[in-house]
C-alpha cells in the first residue's frame, strides 16, 4: 500500500479536494479512523454558496458532532410545509423528516471545519487551488498540484487515494475523465437565490413553496430574522430575475406573501445558475473517487444535496477504511459505495425531473374554481382526508 517517492515528500493516505459538506465530512470520518488526510480548498474561507440550505437528516449531524450547533444557529426548526398552488393553500406538519432546518452555509461548513481542526492527523490547506493531477507511469493518479493564493509557483502533494469533493464543476472529475452515466439535458428551471430582510415570518417555522405561472419559488426563515428565497424560472426568464429589482418584483407577485413584506431588502449577493444539468458520474477509478456534487449533482428543486453529500461521505469513509485495512479489494469497496449512492440518489433524480415537468402545465379556470371549492368547503376538505388512501393510489398511478 505504501508509495515511495524520491525527495521524501509526505504521502497522505487520502487527499481530499474540496472542504465543504462532502469533503469536510469525509475528512472527519477518515480522520477519526486514524488516517493521514490532506484537505484542500481553493477558498480561504467558507463563505456563502449557492444553496437554500435546507437539511432534513439528524443522526448524521449528531455523529459529526455538529447537531447541537445546527440547532442553536439561530434558524427556527421548520415544522410546517405550505404549498401555494397559484393562490390555493395546502399546509401541514412536515412529514418527510423528523427535523427540518435551513442553515446558512457559512455556518454549516465552518462547523464542519471546526470538527476537522480537532483531529491532528488531518492537514487543512485553504486558499489552495488544485489545477492538475499527478499520474505515475501506469496512468494511476498519485497526487495533485496547485497554487496557494498569492504564490506564483505550483506545489505538489502525494497520496494513496485522491478524492474529488470539489462540487458540480469538479476539476478532479474532468482530469480523470470520469464518465457521465446519466444526465438530464432538458432541465426546465434555472435557479436564483438570495437572503431577504423584511419579511415577517409565519407564526411557526414553515417552508413555503409557491407554484407560479412562471416557475417555483421556495422560501424559508433562517437566522438574523432573514429568509432564504430561491426563485426557479425557465432559462429564458433567468436574466429578468437574476438582479435585485427582478428578484424583488418576483416576490411581489406572490399574493399571499405580500402582506408579510415590510421594507424588503436583499442582504448580500444574488446568486444563480441559468442552466442546471443534473448528472451522475462513474464515481471511481484507479486510486480516485468522487463524492458530493462532483459525483452526483441534482437540480436544487430536490433540496437534498447537503444531506446527500454528508451521508455518502460517511458511506465512502467506511468503504475506504475496509479497502485501506485490506479487508476488501478496491473494486469491491468502490462498487458497494456506488450502489449505496445510487440507491439513495437515483430516486431523487427521477422525482426532481417529474416535479419540474409539472411546471409546464398551467391550471385552467375550471380547475381553479374546483380547487377553490376543495380548499374552502369544509366538508369537501374533510372528504379529501377521508379518501386520502384512494387519492394517493390514484395520484401514484398517474391518474
Ligand atoms: C440554488 C441551489 C439551492 C440548493 N438548495 C439546497 C437545499 O436546500 N438543500 C440541500 O441539501 N442542498 C441544496 N443544494 C445543493 C447543495 O448546495 C450541494 O449539493 C452541496 O453544496 C454539495 O456539496 P459539495 O461539498 O459536494 O460541493 P460544494 O458545496 O460545491 O463544495 C465544493 C468545494 O470544492 C472547492 N473546490 C472546487 N474546485 C476546487 C479546486 N480546483 N481546488 C480546490 N478546491 C476546489 C470549492 O471551493 C468548494 O468549497 C442547492 C444547490 C443550489 C445550486
């Protein structure tokens, strides 16, 4: 297993490129197992990143030892889920997970790095931009090169395994020519997100989902009395929305939100992606492996990328451990990892495609009237509840 290099450079068990939720979590799990890990990130500080930040898992954050910090970050627990279908409201307790919360990534990613810093066998190098991989004569990846911010010369690091946790535009996946195994080229909606001040919160922490004729708007309260809003529109409307005026105007179209607006302001920058390409890659090859968005990237409408990154990092750490302890071959470990990833994320991929497809269909005036009746006649609303079994079966069968 040990590699020898002329020049005697340190050889890490694992080099991880990317130190946010996938990379930092993997470093923690491997570091706790005693491995010598190098964690690199081109950012010097974990600042804001494109994400609405909703997380639904609990146990994984407990095992990362950051759950207490998450629950005390100032964001309310999101107990309710409210769907506004062009003015018709459906609302209930959140059922998909035991605890839903939205946490700014500056906080979440820093909590992870604080845990990393407790492990002396993890070396962290922030502000280091990896620009290439190093291969041996057999074409196996044995290290990475890059530049530290402010330095002009390249520096190289060597490791037994190189992990690309470098996000949806992963350099590592490009350099190793990771094969794309599934892609949705017909993604309907681009995404723009911003933090908003000046919206009075719902009395109980609530995720608000608005189906509008233009697309989807998702909003939720975060810390500092702010809300995080993501507006999802077709690429043709992206430019209109991806600026402060356009974004604010779009929020003013939400009739049921407007009464809660009081001196609305955008805090920080508006960020967006015009064209999203959900995709899956073959996540491993000789001595390299991908985790997080670099391995499988879903449309943000799925709202599960953070949990997926963290949970698959744990599964990867387990499989790497079995390989490094020579209890399993590389192929065995990595194919198990890939299966676990696919079992978790593939259904979410298909579900996000189908959710986006709903955007194409508009509700006609007759359907509007009938929906109003279903929402406002108490006996009809109760009948819906009483017939929920049949309605669910009918909807799942595509009726
Ligand atoms: C608009 C939007 C909304 C979203 N909303 C949600 C949500 O509500 N809930 C949810 O769970 N998920 C959401 N997601 C998805 C979630 O943000 C991602 O799945 C998650 O950030 C993936 O984590 P990661 O660690 O794999 O990658 P990233 O968070 O992208 O981190 C990659 C890291 O790699 C570093 N890096 C990249 N290239 C290099 C290089 N060459 N050298 C060194 N370092 C490098 C970057 O600096 C970065 O820090 C959303 C995504 C978008 C775009």
